[in-house]
C-alpha cells in the first residue's frame, strides 16, 4: 500500500504539485506499477527466486484491484476489428499509429501487450502486409 501511495504522490509532484491527480493519471500510474512489477516478477522467476517472485506477484495482484474491470481479449479484439474494418489500404506501417490510438482509447481497461497481440492477430486475419 505504501508503494501505491508513493506512486500517486509522485504523479502529483510531476503535475506541479496538484493535490489530487486525475483518475486517468492515477490509472496510468497504477498500470505502470503493474507493468514494472510484472517484469520484475518474471525476472525473479527466471532467476529461480521463488521467494521474491511470490512477493512481487502479490503486490501486482493488489495493484490490479485498484484498476477498473479489465476488458476480455475477445471483446477488445472485436472492438478493434470493427474500427479497422472501415479502413482501406492497411499496411504494417500503420501498426504504430493504431497502437497509439487504441492504447489511449482503452487505457486502464487492458494492457498494451493485449492491444498489440489483438492488432497483430487482426492484421494476420486480414492479410495485411
């Protein structure tokens, strides 16, 4: 909990010491903490440090409780697909543009890894080159 409190205070400091960060800023900060914690947990797991892995994974799970309900991958993929269906002439070069667009649109509802996987799957299904 101290780590979460620290994350929120750092957001306030970064934003010219406003008393309370916006919901979007808070969600983004929590999401970044979850990503850092997940990466650390993975490294601990690969290094055979089950004790540190367990602690880090517990902290990530606590942080996840403070995020809005996460969107299922199937639902995300459907929404992205609906938007991409109306666009003609998709190329692999468009991937970054869509990552940015969907990353902002679904911030806090899913992680960027899931967004990336969904876009890649849709590109493969559509035969985008």
